[in-house]
């Protein structure tokens, strides 16, 4: 399988919650994943050591363009998750009923850097 692009990195300042984190879901072969018919999309944010900063949740997640596989996560006002500077890994799951697909498909390639 061909490798996906370089890591996708999002930068925010400590405490910022205005800009959502957007994603366009693609499989390892580069094909788009339609969210039409998806039962839910979840967001998870972890430290490099695997500790949850935001446990997998659909709260704050919205589908922006289902046919194009686009969604976003909005941090809640005063979110504790954005109070600590550092580099964090972002993971998503797209559910179709009781089955799901995890993203990014090739590992920890979506990062949030809080300065």
C-alpha cells in the first residue's frame, strides 16, 4: 500500500478553543471515506505515552460534508484538554452501526501542538 502524506499537524495556543480541528477521512490507498450513512464519528486526543487527554467522544464532533468525508471537532469553552502545552496524537473513528474504521489508518500521523 502506498504511504499517506506527511503528518497533519494542527497548532493552537494554550487555552484556544475557537478553531475546530478538521479532517478529511482517507484510507491508506488514498481513497475518500464517505460519511453518508455513518452512525457516528468520534474524536480522541492522547499523549505520546497513550494517556487520554480527550477520551473517545462524539460530543463536539460534527460532519461538515458527508459525501466528501469531512468532519471537525470543536473544543468546548474552557476545555481542560487545551490548557497544557505539548504534542498530542489525534485519532478518529467512523462508525457504521456496530462496525467502525479508525483514522489515521497508518498510525499516529495527526498531531495537535499546543504552545
